[in-house]
C-alpha cells in the first residue's frame, strides 16, 4: 500500500542504527550529525504470530508476511524551518510520510556526542516540535492567502476550509501541534489536503542503554509525563542491543541473547507492530496449500476494497467474500470442520474487514 513511517530525531539519537536493525539496509551509522544525507527507505516484514500459526495448520508451499516501509530521515537541528543544516530537505522528506516515529535519546554515553552538549529528551522533543510547527505555520498561512481569493466568489466549501485553517493557525501560534486540535471527521478530511507535518500521528521511541531496556530510566519517565496528554504511544528500545541481535547468525543465538536480558522478543518486533497500527492498518489472510499470506488494508475497509489489494479485477468484479475468523480456524483446524460447525460466513459488498479475518474472494470480470 506504499504507506510509510518516517524515523525522525536530532542527530546522534540512534535513528540510523535503528533503521539498520529494522530493514537490514546499510545506512551509515556514524558519530557525527547528518550522516544520513539522503532518506533511506526500507521495506520490512511485519512479524505476526498468527501467520506462523496458520502456516503450521495449513502447511503451505509458501508463507508471505505483510510489509510496510520505514524511512530514515536526515537529523534535524534548530533553525531547520529556516533552512539550517539539512532543514528544507528534512521537512520535504517527512511531509511524504504517513506517520512519525520520533526517536529520543534517553541514555548517557560520553563517547557519543550530543548536538546540544547534554542529554535532555524533553528539550530535544521541543526542538523538533517547534521546527515542525513553524513549517506548518508557514504552510497554513499560504493556504489562508489562497482561500481569500476563492471566498470572494461565494464558495461555501472554501469558507469552511478557511475557518478551519484559521483555527489551525491560532493553534500553531500557541506552540501546539495540529494533531492535538479537536476536529470533526469531516474537518480531518479537509486537513489531509493541507499536507501539514504536525497533523501526522506520532509515536515516541526512547532509545536507552542495556541497563534501562527492561524497565526504563529517569529520561523515559520524563518523556511519558511530557506526552501523557498527546494520546501517543511511548516505546522503550535499546538500539545498540538491537544492533547486537542482528549480528548474531542463528535464531538460537538470538534467543539466548534475549533470555540473558530477560526479553521475550527483539524490541524492533514491537516497534514494527506499533508502527503498523500507527498507520491505521489491519491484516487479513488468505490460506491455501500453495500459499498462506498476510495482506494489508486500511482499518475500516470493505470486502471489495480488501479484494482490490490482491488485484484490481477482484474489486471490480466482486461477488462475495467467504470469511473465517482466525480463532475459529485455530479451534477447528480445517475449512471443512469450520463449515460443519457453522462458522463459515459469506459476506457481501458492505462487509467491513476485521483484523485477522481469513478470506477468499469470489469475483467475475
């Protein structure tokens, strides 16, 4: 679906190290600002235990997970909205993403310089928030100027959009991001057309050292307290630990390493799943002898829209969807047993796909 999460943060907070762990791409990871000059894009598999369980039951020839894109974007500095550092490039790249993973440095290390000389994740967050808000303010002021010409013609939609734009301008001038402004669903649709950076959903990722990876530290608590009103998720990950895990060659070695740290799974697995939800995505499955596969749909998609993810002809000629609930598949173990138990469902064009549905589409073109 080509939906992207952008990894953002100040220089030297661990963005590129994290990106390497996520995608196995070879983005530079160096101890100086701006080592990631061009945005690195990685397509990553979304870990889903449900896919593995289905594969154990069906025993297909092939198993295909769903994927998403992660973009590692150049580090930001104060003055980026005015073109300082790689500011203009950073802001253009982040505007093209659908959600933001904001990495905050929450560890002490004298060997890794901090662009502002000391560790303070709240200050770091405020630097980036301020620069993004300034850029959005510039964007919304241009929108308001363009509306002024259309309003004179009596365009009612333009009047509504202009009123919303002025509310947003006031909100930004108060030092608040657009995502925190209360809006109706209709207004949210209008805002999508404004292309504002701070309207994108955000997740905060606290990059910690090994000692804090299990239970956090004072910096993590500072971040949680700061973002409590934002309704944003806060994840704790040790990017250095994740890098060490990726260097281990076998699954058994990785599991032993995780057990030593009292961790159930790599932090990047939690991050990928959280980023997937941040993008407002759901997964449905197709299951057969040839292939068990996970597919991505926007939450709230109808059955024909879900069919269109496989092929546009499936959506155009949609007749019906045959649906099995994931838990039913696990309980009964086969399609025949599911039908016998009366758990096999036939749904039409209005059906809203649920996360975890196992689907088969009937179509005619």
